[in-house]
């Protein structure tokens, strides 16, 4: 190797490329540029982050640099990391996600926790309405081996993603996926013991004010709840009649500022019911649990 070749090799080694990538992302985005650079570089090299740290002196090949550059450009333009990596962890499980499908959030794990707490190990029938990637329902099915799960979403991208995730988690034999609005495709498949949902609950005004990484990339259909953020609940609740019975547990996420109104909508649908509002780790009311009377 000539001196010039050695110098070029040092410049294209993992560590200097990682440092340059971090500086590039930091100049475009203020959030976790080092972590993002590590994850994207590891992806381009086909290794995990630990292996990346063990290869700091290894030069990148031309093909590896070619894979890395568009990933960095997309991240600098605001594409969410989950879309670039193709997956997101939720409730300890890995879910495939891509453009057109909402990225699961940690706050939503409270829906799974409460649903598991309110139902026994022998629960047989559950539905996840507006399922997106299927994260809510599939996390439940993974934790409850006897559970038969129906997933519903109006988005064809979401239903395809849910089918993929069910297969990759080894749950396809217990999961059915339907495209349509809320409970309407389920028809006579009920009654269910448990219904979970994370409906869109951002107001139209709030949508316009969201961070560009969310507003410009994630599906508006999965986030925009209309002028007051409650349109989805008004659409969802009336469709539940044919698929629930006395004792069915309904668990839904909502905006802390509007969750009491969601509780009112539930009691309008079932006047004898008693909604419970549960707080997330930040102390804000995040999830409603409602037992159909």
C-alpha cells in the first residue's frame, strides 16, 4: 500500500466517517445526531452498534459508502429513523414500519399494559381497531398464547404492514387482518372480550403545528382527529354495538386534554358504564378503560 493509499484508507475508516456523519446530521437536525449516525452507519455496514465500535479502524468500501450517503441525506431532510431502519421496537417486540404507517410510540404501551391487567390469561377474542402496524394487538397476542386476534385498518399500507408483522412474530395462525372503517368489517365475528384502539386524536390545528419530521412524513390519516380531535371516537364507538357484549373491555388511548370528553362519549353510548382514566409515566391521563355494561 502506498502512502497516499494509506492516508485515504485512514480517512474512510469507520471512526472518521462516523464523526463526519455526526457533524453533518448535527448541522441539519438537533436531535441525537451521534446515535442516528451510528445506527445508519451500522445499517450500511450490515452490523450492529456493538460491532461498529469494534471496527473503528476498518476502511469502508465504496459500496458501503454508497449505501450510507442516501441514508444520511434522507435523515437530514427529516425522514424518521424508524422509516430508514425499517423497524421500531414496541413492548419489547420488533415491528416493521414504513412510510404510510404510523410509528408506534412508547406512551401507547400503556394500552397493552392495562389490557393485559384487565383480562386473564385465558382470553380468547380481541380486536385492534385502527391497527396501523398492528403493534397493539400483536403485542397482546404475543403475551396471551390463546388469543385469537382481529386487526382492522382503513389504510391498505397499514393492513399490509400488519400482515407482515403478524408473520414475522410467528402469530399469523392466530391473527386475521381486515381493511375497513373501525369495527364495520368484523360484522358477525364478535362478540369480543377485549377491544383496543389508538384513534387519531390530534386536532387539525395541532396537525399544522407538529414537528416537520412527523407532519411531513407520517400519515395524516393516523393522526388527524378533526377540528376538535374527537372525530375518530365519534365514528368508532357507534360501530362497536354488533361486536361487544356485557363485560367487553374497551381500552383506548387519547389526548390527556380531551380524554374526559372521550369518557363522556363512552357513557353516551352505554349510560350505565363507568369509564376509568389512567395516567402515563409523566402523570397525564392517557388511556381510558371502559367495561361495557
